[in-house]
C-alpha cells in the first residue's frame, strides 16, 4: 500500500467540468488548504497536516495534473494556467463546505496559492508561500550561467512534443534528480514516499510539463497585468525561502514586498522540501501566520 497521511480521509472532489481532485481531509476547526510542489503530491504535507489537524480542518489536494487528480489534455495554455488551478482550489473548498480558508503552498503549489490570493482576495484569509518567487519575478531574476539551476524551467517551456518525449524516456532519472539535488536531509523523503512521488510523476509527464509551460506563457501575462494594475495581496502573507537571493543576486524579500504589503519573510537553512525536512518549524510558521 502507498503511504498516506494517518487519520485523514480521501475524497474525489469535482472542481470543474471533467476535473476532480484527489484530496485528503483531516481534523476539525478553521479550514487550511495545503498545496504541494514538484515533483511531489499532497503526501509532502503529511507531518505538517497531522500537526495542524489538532485544531484545524486540513485539506490536502493533489493539484490538477498531479498525483491521483485528473489530468486534462493541454488544449491551450489556460488548462494549466495558475488562474485555472487556483479556481480549482476555491471550488474544492466550497464543495467541502468552506467559503473562506487559509492557504499555503510549496513550490508549484505556492504559485497556485499566489494566484488564488490575487484572484480571490475575499476567499483566502491568510497566504503562505514556500520557496518560490512569483512567476514574473522568477523569470526576471534568472540570467546568465546561474540560470542553469533552473534548467527544467527552460526545458518544459518548449512547445509540446520534445520535452514530453525527453522526460518520458527516463522519468525516474529526471524527477529523482530533483528529489536528490534539492534535499539536504535524504532521510526526510524515505524510500516509500520517494517511490510514491516517482510513480505519480511517471504517470503525469504531459500534465506536469503543461503546468510548467503555462508558467512560461499565460501565467506571466496574468502576473504582468496585475503588476501593471497595481494589484497586491490583501491578506496577511508569510514567505519562507532558502537564500536563493544571495546566490543569484536578488532581494527576495524586496520582490515579495511589492506584491504583499502585509508580509513576513524569512529564510531557512533546510533544503527545498522544507515541510518534510523541518515540519515542526513549518507548522509553527503557519500557526504564527494564522494568528495574525
């Protein structure tokens, strides 16, 4: 049996025409939605979710295109636009009986959470983003040889066909590369969890690529329109990041502050998969955010 979050129930929740999200739900109290990153599933939140479930209703979906959720074909860029994926999450919460909720995302999930905060400010009460920059800022700070750290962003930005074939030829090598490279404490992603991540990604190459491809196109358009209009995140925002700014030459907190006037930004010393490497610290940070 694949690993699960102990004590959580699993549901398939319809969120759009032909799209349902596989979702783990546990606990009771004010709702908190946790969105996973790449190359993972909702399982990345297993420790933090169990902690928060002591006094919150915790909702952990697999994003559209990932894990056991539906994977619609990429007919155009909007199918995996973060605007579309954010609307999935609002619909998911509503189907589960929650009109307003706190939202935390890691990596790809943080980009979905960011978009949800901009598009649905009356729905998202608190917002946490772990180890990303907003899409528009991310592309603007990637330059020169330092951009090699993000080679996968450029690969999956290519038109349909080539990236899917290249990744599909050796999916475990490709996705496993990031699980190894971005982890400081290898024991934080045990063998059964790693195997679950690889199996899920192996079956989702086209939709994962489509998610990334959207971030090289339509997601930039949406971010730029908001920046030009002066739109910002109106809820309390917490951002935790590795110190990529020191390595790549940008002020991460400064970039985030242009989007989030009510911001608390901190750097961490653990690896990218911080909810697995330092779950107690992440749970505390989320509780601190929810208390604001």
